[in-house]
């Protein structure tokens, strides 16, 4: 166990030393790392694109001018079969699922930075296709949303990876949470743009002009162009550079991001930890997959399948798989996207029969979702992931059950029970608040931060693919659920969300304020095999990380950690 103890001691000492130098998490840490904050904020335009596309379409589905082009895919009769309407919405998620699966290879081969550029290009192509739906009808919308989905799916993976890899540990959660804040901002502006353009020409069939739905679709092109041009000037990920043997450039960028000199001990410590993890994973690949050891594009393409397969082959990695995929399963089955995709229709089913009023209530959803996400950005690295996710799930589940009771008692008599309808609407709004500060940002933080360096693009893609597949299912079945089982839809979402709270509390470890490399210790990867211990200990000595920590006073911490470890072993 000697090498295992040494390895755990090195990371324990590194963690304590870094925490002693970096100070507290929270808003002050964002100010201290303002340069990184600005870069992450700009990169999150990709999140704005995703959120805008997601929210914008819910309003289009209720616009008479849009419905007139969709035929049976968006019927005027609310009692008609809704299956094809579900396809019109859910096809975006199907494309996004494919985008997530390819994003790992793209991000690892051409860099996170250039991966964003590719994803934006695909997104723009999809928007252009959708803009021709005035002549092509539902088939063009289906094709365009599928291509657009591939773009937003890739952006939803690559941007959190990029933000997590440029961020120091004390603000990493906050910067990854910016992605969710950006998504909610996109949803917010899309709802209110829909509300405004709904009046173009009039609000009824025959008077409303096609511009009412074409303007919201085409407006997406502007932020996409800004992101594409601006990303050309953003730095590469230091972790990606180290992994691709560009260490001098990585050290320079790391120092620039931290606002410190290249020889500052905090820069040196973080650089050596990144290098140690990269070397460890390269040697592991060379040992287990020697035919893929050369970092060519073709080997990287094949490695993604090997890497995904390897995630299921050891207990620590499989635990990561379970945490990522099941967390995303429960995020989608909270029912958040059922509300975001069909909010105007849901509000109409709760008694807000006028389309303008339902769009107004939907606009309030956008405001509440955006505002409630802000606390997560500021405080998630101080409070932690588990308590936020647990409280959020319990709150959302309770709202679902209350809405189910209201709908069960008042369905069919909303005209005489207007107050009950508004009560249900208020609990939808409260539900959105609970989601905004909890499962919205924190679920994405978890799947971005739990993976080793070499597995991060593939692991994140696997976790996000769970999100998109369940997103697709929710988008597909929600119209039929609301049409066939009514209040039972809210009971189903509520029960699943209660289960999600239990899963987080019992099975997901707390990961706040740990470096990305230290996740291995949390998930038990450091104990997989004696060979892994010895390999990492050897790398730590080779690159000087062990000596650095001892020179900075880490030896005392090491002695304490060794003594504690030996005591635990003796008790066992």
C-alpha cells in the first residue's frame, strides 16, 4: 500500500496547499478571477443559442400563422392526436444526442476552441434550413431542427468542458453554472420575443403574418455569428494543450488566466497537477491499448469507442457513469422541458385560454428561471452540489403533486374556477424557481467535473447523451400525456423527482472545491490497482510535484496523512 498512500498524500497535500492560497469561493472569487469569468461568459453565448432555440419553439407552436404551415404536425384542435406535434418538438433532441456523441471526438482532436467553431457552423446551417419553412412546411422544420440540434448538442458539451478547464477550482462550479444561466437567459429572451412578434399582423388566423414566427427563427443567426468570430480570439484550454504536448503554451496561458507570473507557485502547482494527470492517462492508454498510443486523428476516433467501453469496465469509472447518466435522467424527468417546450399549451390547459395571456405567463417563466439561476453561479462552490440538488428536487416534486391535486379537482370547470387555474400557474412558476437554482446548473456541473482528463470529453458526452435521450422522450410523450392522462402527468413527474432527491443524497459524492484531477481520489480510482498507484507516484516524482509540495511545507501534511491512513488500515 506504500505507493497508494504516497499518491493519496500528494493529492491531499496539493488540495490543502491550493485551498490555503486561493481563498474562499463565492462572489469574491469571481472578482478575483475576473479574466476567466469574462472568457467563460463569452463562451456561454452557445448556451444562449441553445436556450433561445428551446424556448422560442414553444411560442411558435401556438401561433396561428405557424400552425397553418404545419398541418397535422401542429393541429388547431387541442383534442386531436398530438403524436406528430411531439415529433416536431423532440426532433431537436434527437439531433442533439448525435451531436453529443460526436462532440467528444471533435473536442479532443481539434481542441475545445475549434470544436465550438464547428458546432456553431452546424447550428447556423440548421437555422437557415428552418427559415425556409414558409415554403417547405413541416418537413423543412423537422430537417432544420434536427441539424440545429446537432449544433446545440455539441455546444452543450464542449462549452462546459472548456469553462471547467480554464477555471481555477474555487470558481469552477460557478463558471460551469454560467452555461445554465446562459441557457435560461436564452429562454427568457425567446419567450418575450415570441410574445412581441405574436402581434405582427394580428393574433388570429388570416391576420397574423409569417414574420411572426420567421423573425424569432432568424434572430438566432446574430449571436451565432458573434460567438464564431469572438471564439477565434479565445485561448486554448491549458489542460488540452498539456495533453497534446504544448506545455510552454499551456503554462503561458495558465499564468495569463490566473493573472500571475509563470513561475508563481500556484501556477506551478496547478500546471504540475495537470501534467501528472495527463502523463498518467497517456501511460495507461499505452499499456492497455498500445495500438492507439500515437495521438493521430484516426486513433483518437477509435479511442472514443474504446474509452466509452472502458467506462463500464471498472467499478470507479462505472460509478461515474451511473452518477452522470442517472443524474441527467432525473433532471429531464423533473418535467422541466415539458414545461419549457409546451408552456403556452400547458397554461391554456390550466384555464388561460387566450393565447396572448398564455404567452405572457410563459414570459414570466423565463424571468423566474433566469433570476433563480443567478444564486447558483454565485454560491454553488460554497454550498456544494448535494444539498442544492436535494432541496431543489424536493421542492419541485412537491409543486408537481400540488398541481396534480388542483387539476384533478378543477379540470373541465376552469371558467368558473379561475382562481384555481391561477393557483396552478403560480405553482408552475415556483417549480421553475426550484429548478433554476438547483438541477438546472448543478446537473451540468457534475457531468463536466467528475471525469479524468483523457475520458472527460467521452464521459461528458455519455452523460449528456442521457440528458438528450430523456429530453427527446419527454418532448415526444408530453403532448400525449397531457391529452390522455391529464393530472397523472404531474403525479408521474413528481414521484420521479422525489426518487431523484433520494439518488443524489444516497449515491452522489460531494465534489465542491476539488480540482478536476482530484476527482480520481473521490471516486476511488486511486485504488484500482497497485500498478496505477506506482505509475502515478513515479510520475509525481519525475515531474517534481512531490518535491514541490515537500518544499512548500507539504511534508508535514504528508506525514499526518500517512499516519491517518495507516491507522485506518490497522483498524480495518
